[in-house]
C-alpha cells in the first residue's frame, strides 16, 4: 500500500521517518493517545479506517485493538499546518491506553483548569 504522493510531499517526518499521530474521540473531543506513523501506517489507516500505527520499540505495524479488542474506527484524518502531526478522529471501543484506561492523559495532571 502506498501513500498518495501529494500527501507524502506535505509530511515533515522526524529523523526516523515518522510523524506524530494523535487520536481524538469523536463523541467527546477527548484526546485519547499519541502514537507514531510512517507513510505505510498512514496509507493503511486511510484505506481501511482502522487506526494503524508504527511501533518504534517492536519495529512493526500494529492495528489498534487487533489483539486487545480496543479498536479505533477512524472517521476523519487531518494533517496539521506544519505537516508534522496527524489527527485521527475516532470511535474508541474500550480503553485507548495500554494501561487499560480510556485515555493516556488521565493520570498525571500537571496543571488543572482554574476554578
């Protein structure tokens, strides 16, 4: 599977050839997780509507929920203005975080909204 050359030309990849991918829940707007994608992972996501990421530690592709059942159905994919981050608007089934929580951003609040 290959990425549309017009899309590929707009991507600003890091030294490992990856772009940040942020998953946001469609129903709530809540940020669920951040992972990495290369051109192939993005192409697979666009073709299948199943969130596909690249694991830096394992050096392989993984489809969110393929083993856990905690799937992400992708409704929208947006590229930020700099071309270095992709936003996936998803329907999350189950936990998004590998720790079993709904979001990866609910544990350590460093600064909370003022009262």
